[in-house]
C-alpha cells in the first residue's frame, strides 16, 4: 500500500491533518529553538513559499510574550534574478540599510530564527564569485549580528521547512504534492516534532549528549585520526584547552537554546595549524544554491594546499579563498551513523540535515565556546589559542559507514572513538 501514489486531493487533506502538529513544531522553535523570553524581539527569516508556516511561528511568538516580530522574507526566484542581472561589484558590500537592520536588532538583544527551505540548485550556472562575495560582505560588515551569535550574546536557531523544488529534489519519484507532504513528514520526524510533546522530547534528547561529551572532554585528546576506505587519511590536532559541545547552547546571560533543530552532533574547534593528510567527501555539499560533489581536500600544517571535485570545483575554490582563515578548519563534528537522519536513508541536499547524518568538518570560523574561557576572549586571543577566525563557516560531510576515528593522547596512546561509522561503544 505504501507504494501506491497519493492523489493531489489526498495530499491536501493529509497536509491539513498535520495542522496541530505544525503548531507544535512552531511552538518548539519559539520556546526551545530560540528560547524566546517575554518582552524580547524575534527576528524570523522565512521563504515566502512557506508564509503559511511563518504565520504559525509569529502567532506562537506573540503567545509567548514577544515584544515584536520582524519577518525577513526570502525568495529563490528573486535571488536568482538578482544574481543573474547584477554585476559582481553589487555583491561586494551589504546595503547600508541591511547592515543597520541586522546589527541594530542584534544589539537590542533579539533572538534570530532562520527557517531554511531552498531549491538546492537555484543558483546553478551563476558565477560562484557572486554569492561568495555576498556572503563574505554580510559576515564582515554585519559585525554585531555575526558576533552576537558567535559569542553567545543572541539566541538563534536554524530549522527546516519544505518548499516545492527542494521536496522534488529529495523525492524525484513522487508527484509534486506528495513530495511536499512527505518532506513535511520527514522534517517533523527527524526534528523529534512528530509526537504529542516535542518540547519534552528535546529535553530528553539534550540529556543524551552528556555521556559522549564527558567521554571526549575527559580524554583531552591531542589529535584525532580519520581513516576510511574512500581514501580519507587525515590527522587533525586539537587545542590544549579544547571543549567538546553539542545539543543545547547557552547565551552569556544563561538562556538555554538549540542552534540547530535537528541536531545529532558533538563538536569542537581544532587547532587551526594542525591538520595533515587527505579527506574525501561522503555526501554532496550544497552551498549558496550550488552543489559540489565528490570532492577532496589535502591539508598540510592546517592549511588546504590542494583540492579537487567532480562537480562544483569553482564553488569549492571560492569557499577556500574567502579569506586566509577559510582554508583552515574551524570545526570537527562527530555523528554516529545510528541517528534518525542517517537511518532515514535520505539525502536531503541541505547541510542542516545532511551534517547530522555524517561526521563532518568545517572550513572557516571556529567556535569561541569550544575553548575554555573562549566566549570572554577577543578574536586575537582566540587565534592565539588556535581557534580559527574567518568570515566563512562551511560544513562538509566526511563520515562513511566504514570510517574509523582514533583519539591520540599527548603521550601517544591511541583510543578508539569511532569504529565502522559509529561510536566505539555502540
């Protein structure tokens, strides 16, 4: 019966029956995702195609005491038209009104909720230098906005909502209506938002990270060695004061929030000067509406010295050449293959989901909270402690079903961390 296609009318009725669950999802994002406080402003970025769900979030925010909700709309078609018709120099600076908007909201203590839903190939054929320039400009010129999230001054959350082009990419064998409905179901499932009490489910999920973080933080490994049959053979050094994190984040004011819904990773920031060897991708990278497939990076002394890709090499090049820090690692994250997203056996073509199905690394900015006392350090001090600084932060997935990760202690002792793509104790 599961293989019998649904009619468009059946899909419409089935989606309408999700209404109560979608309200619970909206409340989860407001109450747990950004942990909205009474009297606080919420900034909501959402695709226009999902205005229906954005309204649910706005209602949930006001019910929970928001002082005001600012909605920033995103539209794939307008984005593409802009990149098609504007010259490169138009993207080298963020408009002053946008800088003022984002910085002033961050400085006023707003919480930021980003609803992610995009056609994975919306910028196919666009010069990758243009979105690279726009991203670099926003990250360097909107400093209060960027630093507010990086240094724990603002709560923020990224969560997914389906749009038609994305759904049809994930489920190409289904009708458009059924693909959209099935992606809604899958998003709710992997976000632990498909039950009667998603907020309690996230409290339980958050507790599950503690054992893993304790194991890693107690061992204080000097380095991790990654090996897989696809040719990955990479050793990544860790800073002396590194801290493994995962699950909920916490603002400097002590507010507990979830930066990503879903999340399955534990992560830290490695020593920016200590990565040597070759790493190969396990899943495609979708970056600014463009896809990079089957790529590899070779590191020496922490720096990318060579790279290649079967598809999207120029996109990868622009990521690496964003600035000096974008050719170094800012994150290493560990994710077992025994997670709901990986077990769904679905390629999402979206980093929010695919990074939670696979161990991953990130080029660019490191995390202040991943070094002892880091949130109170300035950028120069963080750099001196080995935490990378960059206008970029781009995750890419490297975890395979046969990946082995070995923890190397300061005295040379080796401890199994991952065996065959999962925690050594699983």
